[in-house]
């Protein structure tokens, strides 16, 4: 069974707001994201890696 993480766990681990993760989900950036019947999102390690890539791409090249 694949380990899953809640939106709060992912947000805390990566240091980004949970609202950002909900926004990414709204953009359908996680096509395989699992949700419970009540709408709770469960992120896999693959989803977390995707978030890390997105956050990296958002950083400016020159500072």
C-alpha cells in the first residue's frame, strides 16, 4: 500500500500554504490525486515530488 499524506502534512513539510495546494489541485496538476468521500485530499510521494518541481520552477533564475 502506498503511503499517503494529508494536505496539512504536505503543507507543513514543504513550508507552503495549504491554500496553494488546493489551488494546484483546482488547476488539475495532480490527475491521480485521491480524495475521500468527504473531499479530503491524499497526496502520494509522487504528488509531493510534483509540488517540489512546481515550487522550484517558480523561483527566479537571477536574484
